[in-house]
C-alpha cells in the first residue's frame, strides 16, 4: 500500500544556504557604502542651498593653517598639481572639504592647482543648514 505511506518532512538546507549567502553579500555591500571616506575632522561651513553631489573620486581636506591633505598626506600647491595629473584629471571628480575657518586664499590656491592639473569637476563640501 503505497498510498498510505507517510513521508517524513525534510528541511531542504541548500536553498537556505543560498539565501543566507545572498543576504551576507547584500549586507556587506550596503555596509561598504555606509563607511564614510577617510578624512580629518573639520567644521564645515553651512549653506541653505547645498546640493547632493555624486560621490567624489578624490577628497582634498583644506585645514585652517592652509595645508591641503589627500589620503593623510600633506601637499603643497605644486605637489598637489603633480598628484592630480597622475590620476586621470579629465575624469577625476574632486571635492574640496575646507574648514570653515580656512583662509579663502588657500582655497583659491587649491582650486587653481586642480584647474592647472586639468580637473574640471570640482565641488566644495558643506553641511546642509536650515534656512533662517
């Protein structure tokens, strides 16, 4: 009597492993995008008209004393220009994250170095501020 046989329920483990691996990869990818770029803490200037820019390929931190830092290394304007030339300047997106107390003259020098190297996509980082 084959029709009266009761089969035991089985838990199929292979599809469960597939789903767990998919979830693991998904959470790793999400976590990687949540990690902020390396940088130094700075008080960013505020702007009520700030807009979201595409994720930059290179962030230049401009400190209060006028130092331009990229990936933890300090560069003079001419050295920064040489550094940018080595990184495909035509396709490079640069964001300058300047401290709000940084000298405007130093900011202009960093922007000049970017332009002399051939970088055309330059953004200035700021934090969004509520309208007053």
